[in-house]
């Protein structure tokens, strides 16, 4: 059981983990040992609350497919167990991010005094720049 927050947890049986060979440098270890972890989690088929499922689908995260499957590939470490823990931590991070409800923005308007002050400053600046202009001689 993976605990996400108070009252929210995911059974490890709902996670599909496959192991494969890592990419990149690492010598003979890379060529022979399957240390990379590919974690898949189907949001729709999970036991998560429906509101959390909706927020997960609304997240703008490239690790969530259009079909509602979270895919995480972990290959930072040299051991399978460390990569497995890393994948679970990153999965937990996605769910934690979805748990935070976004507050609705209240439309506001700047006060009249702020607009007046801005126009006053603008007029002062224009006057200052006008005073820098070359004076033409009219004789």
C-alpha cells in the first residue's frame, strides 16, 4: 500500500512495473542487468476518489497520456530497487500535486487612485522629456 496523503492510498497491485535495461553509460552492468523501471498506472481503473481522478486528468503533465495512464520511467540509479523507489516517489509526487486544489482567481480592478497616479506620473515624465528638447531660435 502506497500512502499518498491522509485518507488517500494506492494499492501496489494497481501499479504495473516492468524492468528493462537502462540506457547510457555504465559499462557491462548496463548490458546485462535490467535496472530501469517502467511504471504504469491506469487512472480510470484505480481505486482513487473520482474528484482526484478528474484533477489528475486535468493536470498538464507529459507523463499522463490522453487515455489516462501515468507512465514513469526511472533509470537514474544503478540498482533495480533504487530505481523502483524513485519511480514510486515520482508517482507519489504527481498524485500529491493533483491533491492540491487550485483556488479560483477573483477578478479585480485597480482602484481609481492608482489609475490617476499612473496618469500623473506619465504627464510628469512627458514634461521632463519635453524640457530636454532643443530650443529653436525664433528671431
